[in-house]
């Protein structure tokens, strides 16, 4: 098997996250390249990123039912997701970001913008 074959046949990684407050386990999958760029296009406008929209869209594309493999949420759930209890939402969001190689919201935003999270502006 060639390197190309190995890469193109690789599977998207995931982990199971337990959310005790909701009494559920959710499979959190890494974003694909397509999902990452679709996400960038959905949450950015004129170079600015809408953090709330970024968080919700991340949950929408990364949360799967571990038993069925189906997405947990659909786009119609956006408003309902925003009304969820925040600490459990943050557990799920942190797992989704970590699965995709990002650790914090600042790091997510800065990578989407193509800047360093600790960069300071000089004006």
C-alpha cells in the first residue's frame, strides 16, 4: 500500500464523551477538511468570526450517536442548542475542538483566521 493509499483510506478519529447532566454518551468526531472549510464559510464575515455561531456549528458537525452513527443534531436545532445548560455544552465543545486538534476557543478562532492565538496587534 502506498503512502497516498494509506492517507486516503484513513478514517476520521473520534472519542466517546460522557455528559452526566444529560445522562448521555456522545461520539465526538474530528472535522473533515470539507467540514472545516464549510464551517469557516458559515461563521465568518469580512474576516470576523462569530464565536457563538462557531460553537453551535461545531457541535452540529461533530456530535454523533455512538449506537447508530447518526448526527445527534440537525441545523433546525441551533436555537435549542443555544438554550442548553452551558457547562455541559462546554464539555462537548471542548471535546469537539480537541478531536479536531484545537484546544481552546481562542485557538479555534485564531486558526480559522490564520493568526496566532497569542499574537498581539501593533497599531
